[in-house]
C-alpha cells in the first residue's frame, strides 16, 4: 500500500516539472539507484563534509548575527573589534574557549558530565542532514539531491533528534551535582515534553497534505508558486503553533527558562567551562539554524521559489531561496529574543497544555477532515468550535475556582504617566 | 471589558516587536569606546591628586579625616610633626605616608568633602590599569601634584587633553538641607592657577551648560525618549532637522579623524620609503 502511495506521489510530482523533483521522488536519494560505486561514495563524503563545514561556519555567523541584531535592537553597537564588523568574533570566542581550563566539579558524575555536551551537539548536526537545501544536481551519470540524507522517515528524524537532545540538557543538569543546573534541566525536560505534543501534531497536519514523511517530498509538494506553500494551504494557524512550539523546543527566548540567567545563573550549563560549554553553545545556535530551516521546509516551500531563465539558475537559485528564507527566520528568532520577556513557569505550562495542544489537535482534525472528504470539513468545523467553547469555559471555571485575587496582576506593564491615562479604572490603582 | 478590548490586550505584546524593529534605525547610544570617547562630565570622579599651596607647601596636614570617612577603607595616612627647619606643610603636622588602594576605592569623593584643607581632590582620570595588586596602591609619590600644581601624568595612565586642568574638588554633592533654591553658588574648591570654576546650574532650568562644561545625557539619549518626554523643539520636522544637523556634525568629525589618520599613514609610508632609499 505504501509503495502504491509512493508511486502515486511520484507521478503526481513529476508532472509538476520543478527542479526539486526527480523521477523516483519519494524513494530517497536517486544517487543510490545505480548501486554503491566508488563515485557514489565520493559524492556522499563530499556532501557530508560540505554540510559539516558549512553548518559550523553558519553557526559562527549565526552567533555573530544574533549579537549584532540584538545590539541594534537595543541601540548598542555590538561586537566590532575582531575582523570587519566583528565578523570573526565567534572565532575569537571559540579560540578562547578551547584554551580555557576544563573544570569537572568534584560533586559531578564525571562520565555523564563529559558525555552530555556530545548528546547535545551530535543531534544538532544530524538534524540538519534531512533538510533539503537545494534542487537536484546531475553530475555525469549521477543524479543526487542537495541534502545530506533523504530517509523515508524524513521529518520524524527531526522530532527524534530534538527528543534526544533533551537528554544532553537533562544529563548535564543532573550530573553537575549542583542545584541550579538540576533545576534548569528539570525545567528543560518538562518544557520540551510539553511542547513536543503540539509540535508533533502540527507536523502531522503538514504530513497529511504532503502525503509523505520525506522532507524532499514535503518540499516538492509545495512547488509551483507560493500559494502551494503549506503556510497558505494549511491556513497560517499550524505555522504559528509550530513557530511557538519550536521556539519552546529550542529553549530560546521567550521560553528560555532552562537557562534563565536571573534565576538559575546559567541553567543546565552553569558548571560547564571551556569547550564543553562551547559545545552547548554551538548546539544551541546550530539548532536555531536547523529549526529555521525546518520551518522553511515545512511551511515555506524550502528551496522553492521563482527561478529566472538565467544559465544554471536551476542549480543556484533554489539554494539562494533557501538561504534567504532561513536567514529571515533566524532574524525572527532574534527578534523574539529582543521583543518578548521571558514567560513565567505557570504561563509556559498554561500556553503549552491548555492552549497549544488542544488548538493544534483541533486544527489537525479539521485538516484531516478536509483531506478525506471536503464536506466532512464543514461537519468538523462546528464540532471543533463547540469543543473550543467548552474548553475555554472549563478553563475559566477552573481559574475562577482558585480565587482571582490570589494571582498577582500581570507583570511587566509600564505604568503610564497620569496625563496619558484614559478615563476609567487604572490597573493596580483602582480596583 | 469587551471582547475587542480583550483581544487587543492579549495582542499588546506585538508592540514590543514594533518598538524593537524601530530601534534598528535609531542612532546608537553607545560609542565604539577606545576609538571614540564620550566627553567627561564636570562632576566625574577619577583618581585623586594631593594638592600643594602656591609656594610649594603640601596642603595635607596628616589629620587622617579622609581615612576615617572612607567607606571602602582604601586610604592609609600617617601624620608626622613637621621638621622645624624645613617644614613640608604650613601646619603643625604633615602627611608622612599617604596611600590609596585603587582596587578598593569607589570614588565616592567623601574624602574630598572631609578634607579641611582641600588637600585631596579628584581628577577626572579613570583610564588607568595595573597588572598586579601592589601597583594598584598609589603612594604620595604618584598622587602629589608637580611644581606647577598639575597632576602627574603617569606612563600607564591615559590622560585626555584638558583633563589635568579639572582637578578641583566637588565640595557638596547636593544642596545643603535639600534646598532646591540653592543655585548659582560656587561649590568648587579653587584650582591652582585657574581660580574657581563657574557654578553649576541647579534643577530650575536657568543653567548655562556651555559655561560649566556640563553635557546633559538627556541630549545624547533624546532620540530614545518617549514622544511626550521630548522637548517640543525637537519633535516632528523641527526635530528631524535638529537630528540631521547633529548627525552631519558627527559625520564631519568622523571624516576629519579619518583624514588625519590617512594623512598620518601616508606620511609614515613616505618616511619609510625615504628611509629605504637612504
């Protein structure tokens, strides 16, 4: 049945004639269709090496980019000493980190303590392997896709790796033998598990309309114009859910409770120094890039885009489109960090369990109904709506049960000067 | 609260995105420090100097009041009776040992306020560093002014032009008894050879910042104030012209500095070439 589905897909997509598709679409990288000759191995090794090096350089650039953008948004200058515009700042920092003393606390479980950074870094590298960065390249008699690997499980690998990466954080906090890292790692595991459900369900909505788990097939299903992007086909909402859930999954601001500097010193990596700390840092920023790329793959058509009739444009234009979209999302992550204050822990859980999970489930049901039979979507809509009303009512009842007065007024609001206040009750002044 | 208001309230966080994005285009409040230094304020507290009278006598009488008042315990003074044949200070005693530990000093200027003879005052110098703890202790040798009454420019210190002229002490940090009308009074101690500085303006707005050398931070940061906090003259079109003028001036200075640097480089290259030929 799967084979039939895949065959059906292959026909459907090869008809589109996009440079991102190949004759055996959905059956993995066409590179392997002629067996494993030495040329195949060379291409493979080159692909892996290029991806590795480019990802490392991109991470360095991302760190620089984040620091520069955040400083611009805070009206500062930012790194400007190492290299032109401070471009080599990350290199300088990395060099410094390598030569710093490597401390392993006496109270720590030293084997686990040393293992944890690798558990964080390696999944960060592996995740990027399934991201399609460009189209199909023909080299002699060999045809291959511009992505390190195109396994049939595709997008599941991303979820699996982000699940494994939690072990890095969790073990780091647990093995440090210190309270702040432990608190940070407990928060991290709770947070990531909470948001993984919503994340998984939004991914399923994408898979429902793409009919495949393979990232290449997901991208190919979005070719031929931006109106075919999942962003529009799925109606924006899953994208917003995915964006929120993935930011929480990355433990990036405003969901950075795991390393909340003001509460937990450094969170799970408090006790780490030298390059072990550097590896956590590397993993964090690499994950940011990877997840930007995953968002682009799932909702923004990946390397799809307008290809002008220039010579060789089918090779480099998809790359450029992919790069542009990914950089845009990297910017958005930095923007999140600049604009949003950190959530309180109860707010985080509230958003995850009471809002994101039910809403993404509802949207998943809607999409599933529409995909199976258009009219059943119309039937499903009122059901979902009724469920939503009931749920909101239930949460309202729940929060009324615990006295409202016992909850502090929402923090972080600037009290406006009296002259600017509109007539009416003022918050915190008039009851 | 209606539904619309509630939605608006829930989405009010979007204002943060707008604000941070606007800030991308606003002028920076920081400067790239070692290349571009911000002017010092007249009240800046820097490293101390030990003053002398015009006849060369030291002002310090070794009373140890400064050491007593110091909240950071960074001053160590020992007084000694003046030798009758060649007195060091006009009083009975003089400061025999005078040491300030700059790893401890918080530059609160309470020593300056406590000193009965205005012997210890602060310069505006803050750009000095040391690589070991004993170097952080300044002794009388380093602190005492030279024969002209100017502070010594020690090789590891980065003095800016005109800094050494501003060593008089700020005698009162606030108006006496919190009297807001206490304005226009000279509150500086005298400066050797330069007399007394102009009185600083108070809170009333009748102030001459040009005369006193005050650089209000408000002007520097004005672009970042809320609209209602910006003076009327600097809002809207007028404000744009004003900002453009300031920007042009800044750019002019930058270009000038760059030209000077280029000229220096060119001269150096020429000199090197001439040397090579010779």
